C-alpha cells in the first residue's frame, strides 16, 4: 500500500499509486496497477468517469453546491483544470473527451431541456449541439479525433443512437504521429 | 464615433446571442437509419476511431455490439465470448482502435468489471481492490488505462487501472 498525497484546502490532489491489485490477467502474467482518484478536499463523490484518448485527462461528474457538475483533472499533476462554459447549466452528465482533451463534450440542462455542449479548451469556444427535431440527448460519446459524436436519444419511445459529423465545426484533435482512418462521410 | 461603436457592440452581442442557437452539425443519415433498423433499441454509445460500441436489443435481449464504421457502412463485427445470455450489461467503453472493450455487467448477485480483447477473443474479469461495486467505465484511446466508477462504503469513487 502506498499513500495518497492530497493537498488539503485546495482542489488539487497529487495522485500516486495507492494499491497494487491482486494477481489478475494471469494470461499475460502481469498485474494491473490500481489508483484511486481523490475527490479533493471534501472527498466528493465522483461519477461517470471519462478518460481522454491519451489517458492524461479525466473528466468526472461531481456534486458542486448540490448540483452534478463536470470536473476535469490532469492526472499527472492532479490539478483540476478550469472550464469556461461548464460552471452552470447543471445537471451535467455523460462527459466525453477527445484524444488530447482539447474538446470536452457533456450533456447540460437549459431550462427544461437537455442540450449537448462541446467546450473547445484551446479557443475557449462553446459549441451547443442541437439535433434535428429538437431531440434531447441522454448520453453521448465523442470520437477520439472529435470528428464524430454519437448521441443516445429517444425516438417514439425507443432508445436510438445517432451519429453526427462535427467536421464542419471542429478541427480534429489527433494524437501526435498517429494515423487515423479518414472521417466518416455523410451520405446524401 | 462612440455611438457607432456602441451600436456595433450591440449588433455583435445580438449576433453572438443568436449564434447560440446551435452549430451546424450534419447527421449521418444513412448510417443512422441503418443503425435504427438493425436493433429494437440501442443505447450507451461509445465511439472509437471508426468503431461504435453500444448496447442493442433484439427480442427483448440486450447485448454489447461492436460496429465497424470505417467504410461508412455499419458492419457488426463478431465478438465471440463477450455476451452471455444470463448477464445484463450495464456500462461499456471501446478503445480507439476497437481492439479492447471494457464492460460492467450484472451476473446473478454479482456486478463485474470485465476486459475483452478482440484479437484473441478473451474476456477477463478485473478485480477491484479494495472491493467495491463497479458502475460506469471508460477506456483510454489505446486501451491501456481504464477509469471505473466504484461504489465503496456508500460513496462513489473513481479507480484508475493500468492494463498490460
């Protein structure tokens, strides 16, 4: 067992190895290393984790003044990163990050309606995503390069997953030196 | 001059506000209608780079389905050993290349965190230490790191698990 070094009084918490799990993945002969993410100074409840493609950032939903709010953390430093557009329009749910974490997509609340919102952390812009027919998303997932988003919506009482092309509004967020297959092409 | 700039500012503000109506997104209509036709319901999407994992149901039975989208057509790919009839999938996540899938499933009284490696068709259980009940899962792009929401002592926590 290794200690967690938490910086009390701030939202920062450096993360070190906490537990080494029991023997697992016997086929490979390796054991996964388990770390627990501290919730900050008040040990906040954390839900709906979403890792960036490169594994460096973690988004979770935590309670802030009683309202579920997305929080973004740098896993190397433990620092909580500022989000320009996501301190309101709660409750937040279903966060999703692109490869380098440039884009954070989350479902927000505007009045009585749910709305998907993408924050571009590089430019500071917010991109609200309105679906045709004013359908309300309940879950979402961003592709690693942020060219495509999948949204779970209800259509005639049934859950459906709909894909949208974001190529017209977002620059791709690709991993350095890695080749991706081409974007999905919309069909007429 | 001051009036002009004030007017310009107001106009800019109005334009900015009206711009909040939503950006121009393009639904992938053909893919979407084929996805809708291929299952009675579909939920919990997780996107890789050209891969869609989701929970789809047919005949009332829900299963984890992995779909190859790379050619602009939804092509389900075989995932032998991933689904079992007596288990209820709860949460899922796919790696960027579609090779690894993380799954939380309910099997009898037990809620399990599982990792599936497609190229070898092997499903393995990942033990939580300290013990807890997993709920929501997320894999990173390379499938080498996993974040999982765990209930412990009446509180939700997030564990990070490094995978070989």
